[in-house]
C-alpha cells in the first residue's frame, strides 16, 4: 500500500493539472483581448470565433453600414450614383481623416462613396448621410432600423462615420452579418469595398486595408480605428469559388490587424478538406451575444508609450521589427497556418511578409468634385481639382512667412535700449544698423529705422557725450568689423554719409 502512494499522488496531480488545462481552454477569453471571427460568406458557417459576441466600438467599420444604406437607396431608386450632394458646414467640421472640402462643394454619390471607403473620409460619410437621411440623426435612425432588420442585435449607431460617441456599438458577430448582407443584397455595387486606390487631383490615396493588392484573392471590406476600439478590420477573400469573411477587432496596429486577418483567411481556406477535425460552431446568426460593456483600449492604443499618434493609416510595418509584432498571437501564430497548409497547396508567403511587401501595381480610380463627367470633361475636372489643391496650399506658406515678421520686429526694442545706452544719435543710420546686427543677427534697415525715433529723445535728453566717449570706440569697432562682410555690399552713398559720423566715433 505504501508503495502505491507515490503513484496515486502522481496520478492525482496529473488529473488536477489536466482539469486546470481544460478549464483554461474552455473558459472565455478576457474582454480586453481581441475579438476574432471567421465565417463562410455564402452559408454563414462559423469557422472560428473568439470573443465574437462581446460588444465593441466599431470606429470606421461603421462606414460599411453607411455604404449599405446609401447603395440600398440607390438600388431602390430613391437616388442615383450621379446625384449631386453638397458639403454642409456640419460635414466640413468633421475630424480627420477627411477630404477637407469647403462647405458648398458639390460632388456625386459615386465619388463620395469611393472617397469614404478608400480614404475613410469622415466628411464624406456625413455628406452621404445628409443626402440620404436629411441629417445625421435621420440617417442614424435608418442605420439602426437596417441593423435590426438584418439581425444585428448588438449594434446601435449614433453617427455615420464611427467617430467616438456614446451608444456607437457593435460586435464581430454583427459585422459578419452585415458583410454577408452587403455581398448578398448589393452584388452589383461590390466594387466599392475593394478599390485599391483613388486619385484626387495630384494626390493618390491607397486603401487602408492592407490585404487589398497583397493577399491573394482579397476583395473587401473596411478598416477602422479609434483609441477606444484599437485597430479593426472586416476583410474578405475568395479562392476557388469559396468566399470567406474575417473580422478582427482590437489589434495593436494597422499592419497587425491585416496579418491576423490573413492568418484567419488562410486557415479557413486550408480547412476545406479538414472540416471533420473541428467541431461545428453553427452559423453566425446563432452565436449567443454577451451582455457586457465594450472594452476601452484608449490607454493601450493611445497612451504615452506610443512614439507617434496612432491612426487608421498605420504604416508601421511588421517588417521593421522582424515580424514580431502581433504575428503569432490571437490566431495561433503563423506556425499553425503552416501546419494547416502543409501538403495541401503550394506554400504561401508568411502573412507578415505579405503585409510588408508592396501592393500590386494598379491604376488608381479617379475621383473629383462636381457632376459626373467623361472624356475631356473628366480630364478638365481632374485638372481643376489639382489646381485647386495647389492654390489652397500657397496661402498657408505666405501666412507662415508673414507671421515671422512681428517676431523680428519685437527684437529691435532691445536694440533701441542698447542704442540709448550708447547714446547714439538718430541721424546716424549706419550706427543703428550695426545695433540691429548685434542683437538680431541680421541687418534690417527698416527695422533699425523704426528704433531710431525712440532713441532720439533719449539722446537729446542726455547730451553728456564725453561720459560715453570711451565706450563708443569699442561699441563701434565691433560692428565695423562684422558689417564689413555683409554690409559693405550696400550702395556707396550710405558709406559716404557715414564718414562724418565715423570721425566723432574715432575721436571719442
């Protein structure tokens, strides 16, 4: 019996350890972790779900719903892609990212949609909202009614662009439902979710979704970021006629979210012949929502530890730090992707390497202001926008130069004080100029001339020149040496006028 005790203790220890391990695997992840979801677009079948029903701040993935509602209105005949919309003061006042058009600028629904989906322009989202719903509140009501109709039970909208607002909430589950509805209900407008780049005037903006042009078969959807949500991405890709949708919420960077989405998609495509290895997770509609508050990632995403402000357009590629940032977390890492793909298809480049590589070359889609144009009229519209860009950038440079002049004008006051100490006369302009050189590091005849009247009363009130006679040669000698290099190039007449003034300086 005594001999069996060590064996019993060891067996009991192993049983407890196994129980703890199983509990850790089955327990839900902390709400502060990332939310991940992978589904089949056609069937809605869930291939992977981690925190998929925890409420989350949507940020700019809100614009998927904005595009859905707008294009549904187009499909129903309530407006057309050529309908002209006007930028209101409310739209122009939105925070970046935005196009920055002035109030009163007009553009078509088509161009506003392209700018919103590629550049994630917040002002264009409001332009569309006001054009379809009359106001932000009116459009938000339509968004919420649409979400309810689609079964997005965890979603509520307050604005059309996803800027921080109380009550702007969704979940990975609901975003998966929305992405499926977009593909199912609006197939003729699908190109709006996978435009690689747009060109406005001379400015080219690439899609913030880094999978577009990098991951094979990537064909949608939208990115999003605010400090509270982290980096979000709804992505889709098609391979061999099978389309998958991946949702990543709360990633640490713009590149990390793309890497995680690529890993999810690659794993999903590799599972095509291995579905028997994984238990059925049902469909996305049947995922049970979690009653909780959305995690707030502000400190983590926008805290003082960041070297630069975070934004949706995050170009900090993983290649810069060897692919270590986020490349092996949440989805199991690239090692697991390799495991699933081994022997099933030609090896794919690692997700981190894909995201670090340059996007496939493509011609950016032209966008412009004003009504719909084609041919030479389109070329003229693009040229006009380019000229407008150039014109709007010039005054800024002029203003900054003019703003520097008052600073330069403030310093001669000190020069005037120095001049009064030296009891220099107002009639001797060359003496005032060296004083400007001494104090400002530059010779500015106009500035010194302004300081001369201030020195006149002081010089006349103190006629006791002999007291400072010994100091004048020293003060005059130094400026006389320095202006020799920079001031001797001035016309000869001023030099002739200074000769009488130089004699008293030498005599004193």
